[in-house]
C-alpha cells in the first residue's frame, strides 16, 4: 500500500455510547465464525449493492507508533497522509481466487473492518471509494488516492475515466499487462471508481470488475495484496470486526492494539490469527489466538520481549513502588510448567544486578511466584498470560501458589 456509494448511509452525529450494546462481548469463537463466513461468502453482489458490503475481508496491516521517534497515533485512526487524502488504504481478500501471501507493508498484524451490511448503530460504516486489483501506491495519487500517480509520466485516472474507458475485466487486464516489463507497472494501473454520483448498479459492476481482474492476475501477483481506498472514519469510530496477527512476531502488537482500542472506545474486540495462503490456489485459514505450548523439549529461543522498571502507586505496597514491567514473547506466553525456570532465569540474568532487584533480594522467590502465577491463573474467564504486560514487584512477600492466585498474582 506504499504508506498507502449510491447507497451511502448519512453519517449522523451520534455520540459514542460505551455500554454493552455498543461493545462487543462475543466470544472469540463467535467472531471467528463471522470472519470465516465473510471470507467464504462468494456472492457477485449484496442485493443491489457491491459485494464488498457483505462478503470478503477488508484488512489493514498496521505498525504501532514508536514514541522514541516522536510518533504518536492509534492504528485505527487516519494517519496524517490519510487525513491529507481524505481516504485510507486497506486490502480485500476472499476465498474465490482473491488472495495474497501476507498483509503487506512488512506487517504481521492489523485489523479486519466490519463491512457495511454488518455495521450497527451507534457505529458508522466506511465506504469503498475505489478498488485496485493490485497494490497501487495510492499514497502518491490524487483524487482521494484513486487517480493520477505523481511518480509516473502518463496521467492515470479512475478506470471509467481513462481514454478509452476501462469498464470490463479484459480491458483492465490488457492495460495492466501492457506494462509487464515496466518497474512502475503497479503505479500505472487504474482503479475502479465506486463513488457518487454512480448508480448502485454501476458500483456493483465496478467491484465485480475489480474482483474479476484480480482473479486473472492472482497467480502472477500473489506476493502483492489488493488495494482499496476507503473514506476516513471519525476519530475512534472505525468499525473494527477483529484484530489479527499472522505470525508470532505480530502477536504482541495485536494485544497492545486490542488493549488501547478498549481503553479509547470501551469496546472489546477479539484477536484472530490469519494463516495467509502459501500458494495462489490455497485458501487462508483462521483461528482464535492460541496459547498452546510448544512441542515437548522444544524451548523458546527468547522468552522475554522486553522488561523495564517503572514506578507505580500500589494500594498495598504504597506510592512509587518499583515494578518490573515484563512483555513476554509469543513463545514465552505459551510455555508449560517445565519451562518456567528457563523463563525466570532469562529475567534473573538480565536484572539480578539492578538496584531495584537487589534492594528486595530477600523476596527474590516472590518474583518467580508472581511470574508462575501469571502463567497459571485465569481471572474473569481470561488467562492472565494473555495480558499485554505483566507487572512483577520485588517488594511483594513470598506466598504459596494458592494464595498468589487468590490475591490475583499480587501477594501482599
């Protein structure tokens, strides 16, 4: 995505209610069924509207902001470039030959957008402005990301406005393959317009042409995702169906995005794993976030992603209590009891000489107990090991495991 309606529902000014009716409390298994149903639904249209309104998956791969670089954003809100263009980029995939091997943009996580027909008040849907069968470097295009690419000498327009107009699959493929040996092939393609004042039928036809063209080029372009431009949502109002990760490298960011989204919007959204197809003829598969242990005798290369000392006010230990904020790796989150010592040893070797650790060395065993509690306990139906960060305090007393669990892994 290279930093990438006539049925348009009026965007009413509706306040964001943070109660149970707006926040999804469904199980991951229920979310998974919706995701799989959309992916496997291969309709040509949604009644009188484009197939994107009720089928397929609208996906955006994301990178979290890096405060060390002065970055500050939430992945579900429009980026500065999206604000400039008035649209943001996403990709589309479906079981019937519209596929690609990863989310693109060197990402391993992101979110799935709720399609128009599944959005319920008080959320507002986002609508497709234009659809490109292949990644089109749309951040460099005018006309809301749908038109001319400033990197190319020829002038591109939406397909229907090209000279001559490109209004069917064969015409699009002929235009695209004309540039087979041109390094700018993707930037020279046109996208199918899907905006007002087009009729509903014209929008249906446009998306059918997009899907048909992708199927034709899918084998050759399998390593590259499709690209759509969608109208920007209001701040914190993007209708997210689920967060996702595609391999273990993306799990921690997916957990952090889930946590931040809940904090900002009050909405619970589940995390699903997408195993993207490995060949053009294969299909993607989906599962709920897994914490299954690695096979016996296979140890994690790394158990701890990061660990940092922070000071927090604690209701039992007092103000400015030193806490070790630990972020396990995906492998570390999945271990069984027989690897607890290995995980703790990694933490011990990193921090044993820290003043905070040594100051409370008398309670050294408590840190391991707290770590073991995070691996073993389940609170409110949720495994503690899935928390984005684990906070371990050296000042806590050593207690038995039952007491640690009873005190929610915070013995006092």
